[in-house]
């Protein structure tokens, strides 16, 4: 696997994307991922997950501990995440600002 080298999208695309590094403590992550045409993506996040409110369904997983995962198969990424369960893990994701806005909840 190659070291992380992020190719930034064009300024028009970049305006709507949010890149985030999320750090998970040792232990279960409580997420499931699925394949997409753009690479592995978060499918679901359990409420008890340490990543709850940090990653969201639809987020693309583009890196794991500075390893570029965009061209990895979903099973490969799941194995990386599982194999690292005894240490802190850095997961880099991309979210669309539009998707995040649609998930916002207004409290009165």
C-alpha cells in the first residue's frame, strides 16, 4: 500500500468537500463500510461508536494511518481497521458539505 498523497479536487469541487482526520481509540469502531464507485464509504455508524458524530454515512474513507485507501477494496479497508484495533487509528474521510447540511438537526 502506498503512503497517503491526497490529490486535491478542482476549486469548484473543493468548495463543497470537507476533509477530516478522525482518531479512534483502541477497540471496536462500531462502523460498517460499503463499496462505491469512488472508493470505500461509511455505510452506518452505531450510536455507541467512538466515531459517532465524527464520521457519517456516505463519507468516503480516503486514508487509514496515512495509507491511501481510495483504490482499496472494501474488504481490505475492513481488515486494516480490524488489524489495528489494539491501537489508536487515524481515519481520513471526505464529506460533502451539502450532505452534512442535510443531516443537520435543529433543536428548539
